[in-house]
C-alpha cells in the first residue's frame, strides 16, 4: 500500500512540474520549444504569421487593403521556395474595429490560439496590443503611426517611428522634396493648417519643422479647426491663410488634416478666394478620389506626400509589386494601405532571411535589433534599432492633375533633425 502511495505521489509531482513548465512557456509568449523542438509559430516547413487591421470602423475608415499587400508579398516568397526552406503560412488579419481593446484581444488570439510567430501586418491607428506583444517578445510589423510603436524592441514600423519624442530625430523629407519641386526654398513661405485633435496638432509640429529645416519661412501654424466635422464656414480660416505672409498669401499651404471632406472644403474656398500657391497634404493620394469627378476637380493640382514610391513610378520594385498583387487579387485597386501591408511584409521577410535557418523569436529580434539595415526603392531605407525611435526620413510626392495622379518627385531620403 505504501509503495502505491509513493508511486502516485511521484506521478502527481511530475504532472505538476510539467504543468508549471507549460504555464511558464505560455507566460513567455510561447518563445520556448515545443515537443518536437520547434519554436513558437515555426515548424520545419513553415512560419506562421497573421495581422491586425482596422477593416471596419464607425467612421468608415478602413485599412483592409493591407491584407492584400501582405498576402501578395508572402505568396511571391512562397513561390520562390520560402525563406530557408520554410513557407509563410499567412492566417489572415483580424479586425480591431478601430478599438484598442479589440486590438489587444486580436493580438492575444493570434499568439495564444493561432500560434503565430509574428504579427504582420499591423495597420490600426488605435492598436491596443502593443504592451502584450512587447511583454511576450512577439515581433510585429506595420505602419508606426502612434506612440505605442515607438521605443519598443518588438514593434517595427516599415518607415520607422512616426511619433518621435522631443530630442529624437524628426523627418525633413517633405520640406526638402517640396523645396526641390519649387526650385528652392529661399524667400518662400509656408502655412500649416491642422485640426484641434492631438494627432493633427502633433503632426503640425513635426511637419512645420520639416519645412523650416528645408529653408522655408513658417508664417502660420493654426490648430484651431474643430476635428469633429468640417466647419459650416471656412472663411475665418481662409482669411487667416490669405493674409499670413505680411498681409498676403503664403507660397505653400500644408494641410495636416485626416479626411477628404475637410481638405476639399478648405481647398475649394481657398481657390475661390484667389489662392494661386501650392497645396499639399498626406492623404490625397487616394484612388477613391478619382471616382468622384467633383472631388477630383476640388483636389486638382494638390501635391500629396506618400511615404512609399508611387504606383505610377517606373521603378522595377513597383512593377514587381503590381505583378505580385495581380496574381493574388486580380483587378485590385492599388491603395496606400495595400502598399503599407506589402512593404511591412517585405521587411519582415528580409529580417527572416538574415536570421537564418535556426529560427526563434529571440534570434529574430536579435537580428532585427542588432544593426539591421535595408534599402529598397519602394519605401526608402530602414535601420533598427535606430528607427524604433525616429522616422526613416524618406518620402515621395504625387500630383493630381486632370483626373489622374502623376509622380512629382520619386522616393528620396533625407537626414532627420532633432525634434524641438
């Protein structure tokens, strides 16, 4: 009887130790090896990844096309044999509905239930899974538009951190590209219009500095425009712009406003008031604009500033992107969100390649954060860990003319300056 009791106690103790080991591995985000000696999300023939996007939202904002871009890039990698003999098993992207709590739940589902190795792409303005992924050592790649990306070791913005802290590097490319477009900045003035939202005001600060670093004189920065909806009367804002340069209009008006309705309203009233200078923003490179003749007319002549090489470019990398997309989604519209998903996946694959066949999350992160650099005409250049804290300093210009987009300036990179 005593022997049976001792044996039973031994079995219970062994089971307890096994359970403790399993729990420890789960707390570590599954970074240990499984029964077959495989790392989390990795088998002998596959690396599993999935993404988090804002596919649907109350405002209508959607980044769903990023899934097409990522899938297109992964499919090309798989067609070439994968990376070190492993295919990319893309489980698709979760929808966070532009809700931080849902984004956190989506990240946990992908890691804990779907057993992904990394999250690619992450393209959600209010993404709430950053803390979980950082704590568990899970890499994530996408568009680093918010502060939750910056200063991490696991979050990799395809063009760096776009919300640098004071003293960190801040981009100058937009100002420099515009200076080149107008034949130099000497004696030229710029006015920056934002809304009263925190994100828009922050953008106004960094973009104003970008133009000043390029040699323009800043004659106005107005953040008094309500962000909730376009104002019923644009004249108070337009009058400020039209008299900002010693009683006259500035050479360039920069809109740091998210929303086509805002920009069409502002630009239409400016043009009606006789404004003849240049208008530029970060959002008007959107194929949806071309479908509405009235909107296309209102935005005619506007210079958009995408942070990737335009689809109208003849660069081989863009030709390849379009071919890749056509294979997985024939006839798909080429959008900014699609490009972001594609280039985020491309950078992930490059890190995967450099990490080698012996793959774990720890080794992947050590490679990515160990002086990883990559240049590509499609998005410019990236360097980690530096670009965890500052943007990559690269961008292009596109002009809407006669109902069609054309490349105004190809992708180019410029040195950052400390954010004041």
